[in-house]
């Protein structure tokens, strides 16, 4: 079998083991994931795939491609689950990794392409996004795929029509708005201009591509406007224009530009650790010459850079700078630059292996130590050697619950296999290095990715589900189902900004979309989720109208607003 095919199928296997085995093991425990799942749930329940209503009052904040994907997959299985909700992200990540390997293998060689793909799969931020029911991984994958296709088009001097690129751009637009279409076009247009294509030709060709990419999204936007009216237009303006200008009606992830630098550094763990370690092995020479001289050298270096490396660099710089402009910043916004940074890290690792192998060896030993420590800590926790008295403070009960979950974890054969996998890989690396079917230099280069994969394998398969499921409000939702199997259940949450109502999304998902705002439905009797911070306000407003009866042992920490909440039975007082 050709070497490229061996690498490709090795990546297919790693993607399957890393992404698709454990998607449904962790229950929803944050508000972001169930908020998206609820949209797909509403699509299937209402048979409305254009603009479904969630939480009894809300239309979706984002275009529908991600929710269509969830609903389509879930219609096959018969139900929207944690697994089906996360599957579009996992498929998107796997596709992006395999496409990236093919792209770089054809232009830079199999080894560096494989290593870049492995780094993309096993860095913290991308791996986390591939496991999340959020739109960002699908958006990023479509943007990256569009970049690859538009680059191929530029290699052909912009001749013909890049139909596949247009399709990916349309998909990105339908995932999170026009930014998904604009940025890939801007990157490749800039690349083509630097490489000497005429500005007018570039403008006309890319304007046509951008316009063609708007056709399919426009069909949905028109249909959604007809259904949602002015409320839909207001939401679109808020999310796509005011968010960028920093003029939203509510604060949304506002951060200074250094936030983006720090999130990329943290997001590329553990590989940023390798870069840090390698800095101690390099030789440094004093900087000589004027700033003008150094600038001229830099410009000359850019001009002499081969096309693939220049394209990758521009993809990083342009998208990073763009996402530094708006006040609203999140780590997931930068996901499209990760495959390109991974490529440069892969090149750097290949260089280190040849010239500074001790730095790679130290890095691999550190990862082996972490794998051993992870297993050792679990064994200590599982055997009850950690005293419960060490926990104190306001989070003591939560931390004790996490520890108890680890202590009572069933040690099935599968669980043991998953738990011991990082330890096994670490031991084999030291005592049987030829278990990886590569030469010595290749083994050294890729081992960091393999041991990181094994650590994530254990975390995703056992440790995280065991701990995170303790946090989930699923248990509370199941209890409410026994109290009221059908009909609306109500929530009272006033902690909100105008146009951005907070809901108990996790509870609503597990209650099949039955939780609706109390203040909008004027019920006379039923069950109510009410937080400690909201209790006095509710009594002041409705205390003369309703009787409240708190259910015993109903106190729980909300996954959505982190408030302590209670379940009440309420009944309108007869006048």
C-alpha cells in the first residue's frame, strides 16, 4: 500500500477512536450545547425547519445548517440525543483533518502532512470543539475546506468556476452568517494579489464567487423573514452587524485583543509546551541592523516563501487580525486558523527532530509522565486513599461528589482498557519503541500526538463523563418527568438583557422542550423552577396571586445561570 494511503487510513482510524466512540457519554452540563440541541428538537417536534420556536418564545440565534444536520441525523435514530447532537461537529472535524492531510501531502509531503493532521486532532481547543454540540466546529471546517478549494482555484489562475468552494462558502454562510463566506474569500484574494494577479481580475472573480455563495443562504433568509418578520431582522442585525461593531444591546464575551493570543497559546496545548521546551535548546544571536533593514529582510522572505506556506501564513494572520477587531471574542472564533498553525508546528517539530532532538525527547518524556500520573491519581482516588476532609469552602460538596463518582466507577473490562491505555502507550514507547511502524525519526516526531491521543482517549471515555455527569441537571429533569409527564413546566428567570433571555436550557432539553417562561404564559397551576436570587422578586410580584410549595430535596445548581434553584408546585389563589 502506498505510504500516503497508509497515513490516510491511520488518520481515519484515529479520528474514529478519538471522536465517535464517546460522543454521547457526557450529559449536557453547560447551557451552550442544549441551546443548540433544542433548536433541532423543535424542528422535529414542530416539523418547522425554517424558523422553529424554542423555550416557548425564542427563534434561533444562528442560521440553520448545524441544526439541520442534527435534526437529519436524529430523524434516523428517532430522537435528538447527546450523541446525535454532537455528531455534526465530530464529522466536521474528521473531514477537516482528512482534507488538510490531503492538501498538505500533495504540496509538502506525507510526513509533515500527517503530523499536521495529528496535531490538529490532538490539540486541546480543536479536540474540545469536535466534541461539542456547537456551531463553531462545523463553521470552521467549512471555512477551511473553502480555503483549500479557493487556493486550488488560485493555482489555476482563477480560471473556471470553483463550484465546490462556492458550496462550502454557502454552507459556512448558512452556519453562522456572512463571516463564513467573507473571510475565506479575503484570504485567498490577498494571496492571489501578492502573487501578482491583477487587482481588477481578482476583485471581479471573487465578487462573483461571493455573490454565488449568497444564493442558497438567501433562500433561507427570505423564508425566515417571511415567517419571523421584524423580530427576525432585529436578531440578524444584532448578531451580524452590531456584534462586530461592539454595539450589541447586551454584553457578549467582550474581551481585549490579547485574549486571542492567550487562547491560541492555551488552545494548542500540549504543543505549546514543546515550543517552550525547545526554546532552551536553541542558540540565539544578537539582533543587528536597523528596523528598516529587518523589515526589508522580512518582505524579501515573504516574497521568496513558497505558495503553500505563504497561503497558510496569510490564513492565520488575516483571520486572527479580523477576530481581534470586534469587542466580542471567544476562543472558538479562532478555530479556522488551527489547521494552518498546526502545519507550521509540524514543520518545526520535523526540524527539531533533525537538529535539536533532545527537545522533542524531553517533550515526549513529559507527556509520558503526565500519562503515568493520570493513571496513578485515578488509582489513588478509586482506592479511597484521598481523605474527604481535604475539601472545604463553597465548592466542597461539588468536589466531594466528583470524588465519590470516581470512587464508585464500575471497573468493567472496557473501562479498564480505556483507563490503562495512556500508561500502556507510555511503557511501550520506552520499552518497545518499534510498536509504531515508523523509523526512529518519525517515531520521535509523531509520538507526542499519539500519547496525547491516548490521554484524550482516557479522559473522553471514562474520566470526564464520570465527573461531568455529576454536574448535569439531567437527574432533576427526570424527577420532574415523574411529577408531570406531559404539558408545560415553567421557569422564572429575570436575569437577562433585553433581547437575550436566559433559560434553563439543560432542563428544557431533557424535558423535551416543555420548559417555558412563567411570565409569558400566565399559568394557573403547575411546576416551577425558581432560583434563590429570584425568589424574593417572584414573591413581591406574584405572592398575592399564587401559592408556592417547595418540593423536598429539590435544591440543585443550575447548569445555565449557576444559581441554586428549587422546584416548586404553584397554584393560583382563588379570588
